[in-house]
């Protein structure tokens, strides 16, 4: 497995979606939406008005069920995946190309690049917040064949200095990782400080999920300045799973302030992971 390539895919979102700058370095300008897209029009003309009219609260996130209700099973679309939202706000994501499925927490927005739910996200009044707009603007230019799914915590109270808790699913069908031992994980962990200066690796573990799937887990922290010029301590957990085709990296990023709230939800989501035929 190309270690630096695996890291760069996950870390590019840390510097754009998370909209942060390392201490001592100038903050990057937020990425602008592509001109004349439906997303830009809806954000400018619809979402602002909806926010003023409704101001509805975001429901509190809840732990995701590990079972799959029949009502959440959907047809695979042009992306080679299916995404269905349940009544509790959780979502079932099934990736036919990677041969897996997972259930996301309620209260977290699940979107795929170039798919309908990404465009529809602009209708949500919560997305009018600049931090959410910045996050969506940043990911829309990524490759949907690599970045299979994005999750954003929609609770506005959880925005920390302009930082939105998020998760990205990066699938590389050309790369394979061995999880027979911790060798590959240690190589990834050792390369992290070079890929992202200032980051500190906290833990490196090889653990089985409840269903027996092996998962490599690397956690790290980073002190940074957000684009809102606020100092935060970022926490990141990267879960790597060897799939029948390629490697899946699920990267969770939040701040230390909200880690205690959001990490259990992420961990419950990971436990819902299943291989599918």
C-alpha cells in the first residue's frame, strides 16, 4: 500500500473541509462554489430565506441501529451506491463497488458528491451557516470515485470556531492494506507527522469489530487556527478496513471540545459496518 497516498487522501479534507490553518501559517481562503451550479443558486436564493422563515432546530444525534429496516433498502444509482434516510434521521449507505454497507447516526448529514442529496442539502436551513457552506463548497470538487461519502454534524451548537465535525469515506480500489499485524498501521502512523506537520499520533490499534471484521485504527491530535481565527485542538480517528476490492479509510474529525459527544456516535457507526455480496 502506498502509505503517503493513503494519508494524503484523508488529510486533504482536514485542510479544506475542516477549514483550518496550522499555527504560524496564513489561513487559506475558503474555496468558492463552482459558478452557475444548482448548489450555489439554492444557497443564495433559497436557504437564506428558509432560515429566516423557519429557524428550526437540529434534532439531537442518536446512536445508529445495527439492523437494517426494509424501508431503508434502496436501489443502487449511477454512483454504484445507495443512500437511504430512515425515520430517525439515520442513513443506510450501501457501496456496491466496495461491497460494504454502514448505518450513519441521526443528526448527521450524509451526502455523496454529484448525487441528489448533495444538491438537496442546500435546502436545509442549517446549511446557511457559513461553516456548513464552507464544508460543502470544499468537498464538491473531490473525486466521487475515491470519496464515496461525507458526513457532517448538523447541530449548529457543535460548530467550534468555524469547525464542523465530519467524516469522509475514502475508497482506493488500487491499494491493499494488510491487517494481519500492525506493520502497515505503524508505517501510516509514522508518516503522519511528515504529511501534516504538528500532528501527534495518540494510538495505533488493530481491533476486531463485533462482527469479526478487522479494523486498523489510528488516532491523532493537532493544534490549529480555524479560518474564523479561533485556536482549536483537532482530534482525528482514521479507521482502515481491507475490502475484497481495495482499501476503505473512514476518517472522523472533530475538536477536543466535542469529542466526548461525537466519538461514541462514530464508534457505533463503525460497529454497524458489514461486508455485502
